[in-house]
C-alpha cells in the first residue's frame, strides 16, 4: 500500500485498482475514473492529530461514555472503525487483529486499550454487546473484557471521529452496506495519532512495537525499546524493518563496552597482583 496516500476499498474486501489503458493512437496511458461508490472512500493519514476526546458515544451497556475515558497515562490505544453488520471486511479485519493479539503477552485493560466504534449510526448498544461477546470468546484472554470497548454513536460524532483520523466511508443505499477501508489506528495515551496499520492481517511484532512507540517506551521491556532502535516503520510495507545504520551503531557500542570491560578487568587483575606482591 502507498504511504500517506488514499487507500480505497469497498466493503466485501474488494480492493479497487485504477487501471491504465493504452491509447490506440498515442500509446499513452490514462486512468479510469474512480467509481462513484468509492468517491471519498479511503484513508488520509493525519499523523500526530489529536482526537476529539470530548465526543460522547454509547458503550455495550448503553451508557454514555466520553471517548477520553478510554485514555489513561502510559496506556496506548488501538482504535478500529467498523460496523457490526458488515458482511465481510470488518470481520476479516477484527479476526486479523485478534490473531495478532493472541501472540502478545499483553492484555487489553492492562498494557493497552482497544476501542472499536461502529460507523453505522443505526446500530445500537445491543448489537455492540453481541459483537463484543463474539470477539472476546475468540480472543479467549482472561481480563480482556475490561479493555476492549465496542461503541455506537450518533452520525455527527462518528463523522467527527472519522474525519480526525482520515477515515473516509460512504453508505450505499442500494446494497445497504458501507464502503470503507481496513485499518487500525494506534494512539498515544493522550489521544494523538501515532501509527496507521493497514489491511486485515497484522504482524504481532508490528503491533507490539507500534504500542511501545505510541507509549513512548513506557510499556514493554528494555528489549522492546532496543528493537525500536534497530527497526523503523516502513509505511509502504506496513511493518517495521531493520535499520542497518542503527544496528551498526549499536554494534559499535557493544564493541566499545566489550573493550572497556576487557581493559577494566585487566586493570583490576594487575592491581590485585601488585597488592599481593607488596604484601
């Protein structure tokens, strides 16, 4: 996928490509117009944008909750925008997220939070609750219920949230479905956009490092922070890749410390030897 561009796809997991057709006379390529159903559909990255945390939604029990109530110090948030009666794409995306989360030893509600918001204002908390039960059963992680929130809301608040993260979607009254993209948004503990994770399959390492990065290193081990030094996020590939320069720098530091340890040990042994001779 193309970094920073618009990613266009329709519900039903169909990715639409723009086809270049050869001109019979000039041999030049032209681009087919985007189908009307997919206009304004896609994702435009708004990295570091602050979410409108004052927006109010409804949780699975029908209680009004401010978006900001799911953000706590040192705890990053994974946000997904779906709709609960989506026939295919949303299911594939959430299944892919669960698959990646199963590989992590972290649990929502402890190290991070997950907020799933329906883009369909017609959907109600009862449906959100049923969908939550499905995915908690699939995830099968004790304690995850407290950290994975399935929300519904008004069209106005849904649109405000979607606009902030750059999530374009469109309702098709003919099919009674939404055309939308598949992406997860990784947010900092204070509600800023840190990373976009595209598609329906997520690398567990990418998810983990994205959370560590979003939290500013306040979660995860020293080894996780070391991995962030050795890896950088390749938006064109949707994952973290190794950075040769950083690895060389790290290798140089290791070498320096090894030399210092060797010289220090040598000095200590020499000093002990001189003390024994003096005695």
